[in-house]
C-alpha cells in the first residue's frame, strides 16, 4: 500500500505504551517510525512508564502548543483513553491511534483502520475530517462511545 503523508511542518507526537499487547506496541512503533523517517515527517516519541503517564504527557504537550496538534497513541484502548482524557479542554488536539493492544476497540469501532500504513495515511487528513463522539463522564474520567 502506498502511503500518502504530507510534508507536515508541525511535529506529530507519538505516545507509545511499551507494555501494550505484550510488547507488540514496540514492533508497531518501529514499523511506523521507519515510514515516518522515509517520508521526512517531523515527529517526537514518548514512552509511558506507568498508568496515567499518557494522560500527563498529552496535557504537557498540548499545554505547549496553540495550533492543531496531532497526537497518536501506540498502544491499546487504555493508552488512547488516557490521551483523550488528557486532551479535554484543548480544542486544538487531534488524537489518533496505531493499534497495538489486545482489544483495540477504538481502532476497530471508531477509527476503522486495519494497518499501520492505513492509519498513517488517515492521520494526514485528520484535521479535515472532524469526528463527533458521544462522551460520558464517570467519576473523574471521560469515556467515548
């Protein structure tokens, strides 16, 4: 599959949960990184260390940007959930996921991509394709459906 990635001026941020999918996330990240490097896409990667770290990283990154900011989870539903919760209150956040967990409900049910290549191609048009999600708050956390 030919991957169409724009020559982005802005950095794309990746948050990798190295424990997701029993380490599968690291394989997914290495594949994505090769594609990004071959397309000269500016990017930064952060690796989570514990539960809640993806949420804190997301808030920290978005606090330092004012323009549309692409952030991609490399992990499972827990990683994307933390990133979505970290993005609450930042309307310039553009969140996506490279499936690397055991369930990957978000990718299968909402994002609907089947491969790293397909997901990376989708991310280039993400600002042009707004997605309205149902959300609910349970205790101190937000969820999507």
